[in-house]
C-alpha cells in the first residue's frame, strides 16, 4: 500500500517538482541504503502482553506527545500543495503532533505559527552565511512560539542532485522557498553581496519571459507582491543565493547559538558517535540521526545503521531522534527499538499532501 500511495501521489507532480522533492544525491545509493537498513532489521513479536489499552505517547522537552512522531521539515513544500506549510501545520495541531517548520518554507514562519495555533511547533534553522540573519530567524521563532530549534548541519552546501541538474532548474531561483528571507528585516537591510548583482539584464527572449512570469506568479505573498517588487526580485534571489549557506560552519560556532536562545537546540545530521559526544559536550539538548534522506552524500551508510552507535554514545543524557527512511508504522517500531525517542516523518507527509484528486501542483 505505501508503494501504491507513493506511485499515485507522485504522478501529480511535474518532472521538475518530482525531481526536487524525491531525488537524492548522485546515484541515490544513500537513499537505497536507508531503505535497505530497514529491510535488514526484523521485528520479533511477543505475545500475551495485554494490549487492550495502548499508550504510544512520549515526553519531549516538557511536551506530552500522543505519538513518538514529528512532521519533518521539508523545504519548498508548495511544490506539493498550494497551502503547503500552512496545511501541514494545521493538520499537525489537530493531531497534537509537533510540526517542524523549514527555513526554506513557502510562507513566513510567523504565518505558519498562526496556522499551527496552539499546536507544538519547532523551527529548523539553516545557518546563513551571515550570523545576523541566523540570529534574526532564531529571534523570530522564539517570538512566534516555536518551542525548539533544529539546526541542520549537513547542508552547508547543496548536494549534487542529478534530477535537478538534468532540468537546469533550482526552485529557489524561481522565488520558491524563500519566504522567510524576503520577510526578514535583517535580510532586507543587508546590502547585495553577490558579485554579479549589477550585471546587465540579459536580452529579452521567450525563455526569459517564461521565467519572469513564473517568478512573479510564485513570489512569496503572491503575484501582486512580485509585480511590486519588480526588477528587485532578481537582486533579492541573487542575494539569497549568496547568503543561503555557510560552508565554513564548525563546532566552534555552536556556543554562539546557545547564547542567542533559551530554546532547546537539536542538531540534525548526526551520523557518527564522536559527533554525538561532541554535541553533548557543547550543551546541545538533543540530536537527530539523519543523512538528509540521502539528498546530500551519495554512498553513505543508512541512517538506521548509524542509530545504535549514536544512542550508545549519548547514553541517555539527551533525547536521540531519528530521521531518514521512515515510511510505515513498522519502521517507527524499528527505530524506537534501536533507541530513538521519536522519529521525524517527511515523505509520508508529502504523499498525503499530494493525495487529493483535484490538487493542482506547481509546475
């Protein structure tokens, strides 16, 4: 059934959108390793345990969750659903499940918070090339009622993703997934930093006209806002590309983040026990075992194979969460049996958003 759901749901996507949302790094061997790891572990059932009343709840950072599950951060979710982050945030609140909003969301984090209402929400931070932008995001998340920070560490540069490269297309360049940036006062104030910002406008051709029309229509807060922004759209996108990632981010930077916030900080992308111990030494509040679902490094081990060693290294001091490869409830059982406190679910959420028969998906 999961395979059938995935097949039918993904048929609603354009080739470009499907390539971005479901593709992995290079030959996608890490994606295959994630699922292979789940296949190798088998469940040994036990019987006569009185399961008439079942309690699947967990406690995380003072929050009582009905299930050991969170909705994972997914960037550019508008490719799957027109209400994207807002729809997922509302659904998460209705079920009492935490929603982890992405830095690359299609709506500003404050609007996502309003959609989430009284629900549990965490904010996933991509650390920008400029500390002041990252700090601004953290401050905005605190003010909007997010209760934890998830710092993704394995995307200081985008992975080599042939599905995207084959189409010569990056959704950020069309104004998708940059809502948190164009709404951020610090980002807006920073002077343009890309070397080529002052390039002359290329000659008007049909392809350029199509691109500009897409850019206007997909601009955060709507086409009218895009029209008002005018030529500044391209300058904004170039500035975003220049400031989006932080390739020189190191462990030495994390104490600054600790100074910026009192929220619990979880490090996402931990695959080695030594990194887990280092996170513990620096006072982090949790780790998330993840290989970014195989989107960053090709030929890596499956995330589930890394989980037991990270759990042993942490030794119960802080929560260990798991991400990458979860598809079914049986997968959640396996991750929990190997020591995870809870899991982050990404692709199943994406498939549910794609499922409505009349949903119009981004082209």
